[in-house]
């Protein structure tokens, strides 16, 4: 904002006065800050006294004001300094018992009282000022009791679930206490309701309990497998197939649950087969028995050499790499024993398809057979890569697949569909043993393309694969190749270099225009779900960054005059990203998350002041880092800039070369003709 006209006039008429005026302005700003802190301290003191009032109406109003005020970090610090957190926990532990006598005659009042108390507690804890390890068992029991009650106020239940989730995620000690107070069975009724927010918080608590479980892997696997069977049908019918659209937070929690479920396969995936273990060898014998309808021969039936020859022949038909001792094939990790588990499931639950594949391939020529054993091992490894088995859930991902909630053994059924696809694609490609890797690449493309449409059931997934034949994949590849055609001749490359600066300037203007529109950023704390926002945008003249806090997510652009703070672009010294950002150097599980690190950037101004950002997604991160670098006169290096450059450059090249279609462009320019012997000639236009 420009200085008032009278200050400008004084500065012109009396030059020595301007530094003095600036000094006065700095003192004025410091006084304003001190006044703001003092004001918040007074409000905190008043509310601290009012919430202890004996009057129910006064207490209710005070708690309502406290719930609203606690979003401000300055107020929160002052209220916490008055031991306000302890006061709220005491009210939850013991104070609510006094109000339970009034609950029958003042039920709405009681629900509001408790709701505002818990809301204020959640808002204060979200600032990360107080450690979660400080709370008593009595407080945990009280919060857990609200969750376990069959009829509880919706707001109270929602806040209670949020508190339990934060306790579990932020303290291993509190996890133990919470796990003793609530069970998955007590949480399931909340999934059977119609309130999607309650369902979301419930699944979040279940995910937190699974994530933080310190028990041995096998115990966790048994518990989660049992719980998932309980949860699966309830989530499918009450959440995924309900009439309400699934919001982003619910999609994220379903994705986390899906990842945790698939991660149960990691133990088998990383377990090598022991060739000396008879129980494991018996599984291979079972595969042979089902395929060829033979019983295991006794030790006395025929000579040892004859039996070895017979086993070797059958194992070759089954497609194992090691025909003598197929157990060796399963010593590779991944996929380890998981591949053998999948093969046995396919043989037992889809016996006709299994026998058909084995016998069909054993009757082909050796070089044209699709080896079932080798294919199953490589396919299992591929599916684990596609579903990212063994990786922790991403913080910002919503990529859940409804079809995996339709079956208790969804991964095994997924494998059964894909192994039949592999055999079908092998025949369509008329592949030989040398083409094995090419076939696997095509199958991976078929699976990933089918998954992009998010099939609602395994049958829909199977139908989609039927339409993605090898011929169709070739058509899709050809179409994409035509759209991304590269011109490599020398004249074309020179033209590209000439056009490139124009395109880069166009991208720069687009980035700056996006900064002028502005972006809403979330404030991140220890809990993932946040409803605190701040907005930042560039002034139209590209000289000032305007920013400020918002009460809620805006529906459109936020006007400049509603953003209180300003940062002149001329004061910006540098832009830092990732681990170099000061807010990423703080300790805490969330701060170390790879996804958050990739979205973090900070603006350094003055000597050691920073304006810290965490972008809502990768696109906004690239737009802002590009735009800020452009303002500083630096190169825009984001992957989105490279992508935009390629897209716009290819489009411009195709437009400019449209008239040269089907004309061969020479590699070198044509030679300049020799000068004529004389210039005594005239061109008559008539």
C-alpha cells in the first residue's frame, strides 16, 4: 500500500524527516503486535474464568466462544499458559458427571456443552503446543466411553473419534491404553449409520490402530485379516455402495485400509521357500496332483530313477524353471512363497481353468508353450509392484479400488483373473520363450489400463480386460505415438530451438497469472484433517505477495484487500524447497513424510525470515515454485514446465509444418546457385 499523501509531502519538503517517520512506523507495528497479544491474553483470562461459572447458560456461552477462539494460535498459547488444557480434561473426566443428572431434562444443553468442550480441546491440541503423552487414563476412558455408547450426540462422537485417532498416531503409550478401551467390534456400528463424517472418522481410528500396532507381524496379520472380513461387507454396503458420493477424506481412509490389507501379504512375499521343508514341498506335489490327476506314488512304486524322470517331466509341463527341484524357483524374493500361495489358490478354487492352462501349454511345441510356473512367479511379483505391497500409505493419495472390497480373498482372485489374461495374451501374440518379457510388459499395460477406470467388481475388471486385447493395445500405442511424434531432422531441430524462447515466455506468463489468481493452502499440524486455511496471491503488477488466514476454504478468488499481510517481491532473497525448508526441519512423524516433503517450499526474505508453504498438490507446487523463480529472474525447472514445454512446442511445430505434410524435408539446405555471368536481365511482370 503506498504511503499517505501527507507523509509523501513531508518527505519531499523535509528529506531528513522520512527516516524518522519509518522509525516511528516500526515502533507503531511493534506496539500493535504487543497490543494484539495483550488483548488475546485478556480474552483467554476471561474465558478461563467464565467456563468455571456455576451458571449453565454462562458456561455454555463461554465454551462456545472458547471453541471459536481456540483456532487462533496466539489465543491458544495464552489459554494453555493458564493451564487451560488441564481444566478442559478435568471437565471431561469429572465435570460431565455432574451434568449427567441434568441430561434427562436438559439433553440438548448437555450435548452442546460436551461438544463445545471437546471442540475446544481438539482445536487447542492441533497447534502442537502440548504433548499428547500428558493425559490420564481416566480421560482416555471417558473419551472411549463416548465412542462406545450406542446413542451419542453426533458432534460429541465425531470429536471423540478425532481425539482417539490423534492419541494413537502421536503416542505409542496412548495406543496401548486406547487399544484396551475400544475394540473393532465396538466401532463397527458407527459404519452402519448414514453420516459419512462419522464413518470417515471411524475408519481413520481403525487405520490408526492397525498402523501403530506394536505386536509381532503374524499376530497383526491374523487380527487384521479377521477384522477386514468383518469390515469388508459393512464398508461395501454402507459406504462404497451407498447413495452418497464418496468425499476425498473418505477415499483416502479407504485407500489406507486397502494398503494395510495388501501389506499383510508382505510377510509371505519376502519369505523364501525352504527346499527341505516337507510341508512346503507338499504344495508343489498338490499342484502336480490336481493338474495331472495323479496320486503321490509310494516310495516302493517303481525305481527311484523312473520316479525322478516322471516328476521332472510333469514339473516341466507345469512350467517351472528348475524341472528337477521346482522349490528352488520360489527362493527369489519378492515374490517368494506368495507366488506358490497364489498358484495353489488358483488350482483349488478355479480347477477347470488351471487344468486347461497346464494341459493346453504342455501340448504345444516347447518354444511356444506359456510356462505356468514361471508366469505365476513373475505375475505375482508384478501385481505386488502395481499394488505397492509393503509400502506405507501415501499422505495425500485417494486411489482406492472398490473391487478389492467385494471379496475376502481379493488379491488371490485378482491373480486368478490376471494369470488367465496372461495365457490369452500369450496366444494372441503367438509368443515364444524369447518373447516372455515382451508378453509381461503387454500384460502389465493391460492390467494398469483396466484399473484406471476403477471397476466396481472383479467381474467388471474381467470384462474390461476382455476389451483390452493385444490388438487393442497396439492400436492404443500407435495412437499415442502419433500424438507424441518427435521430429529429429536437423531443420526441424533448428526450428524448435528458435521457437523455444517464445514458448518459455508463454509458460512464464501463465505461471504469473496463476499466482495473481492465488491459491488456498492448508495449515498442517499433527492431525491430518484440518479446517484451517490461508490464502496467498500475487498483485496484478507482480510487485507484492498478499497473504492472510481464512476461516474456511474459499469458493473463488479472495480479494487483495481481505488479505492482511504483504511481502514485497523486491524483499525476496531466495526460494527453498523440500528438506531445506525450515518447517520441514522440525521433528515429528508428519514432517518426515516423503509426500509432504515433496510439496514443501519456503520464501526467504530479509535476513532470516521465511514464509512457509505446503502445496495442496504437485501441480500447485510446480506452479508456485516456477512463478516465484520467474519473479526472481531464475530458470523454471519443474517437471510441469518441461511437460508444458513439450506439449506446446509439439503443437506449435505441427501447426507450422502442416503445409509440409508428406513432403520430405532435406537434412541439409539446398546449395546456393552460382552468381550469373551478368546482371543484365529484367523480369517483366506483364
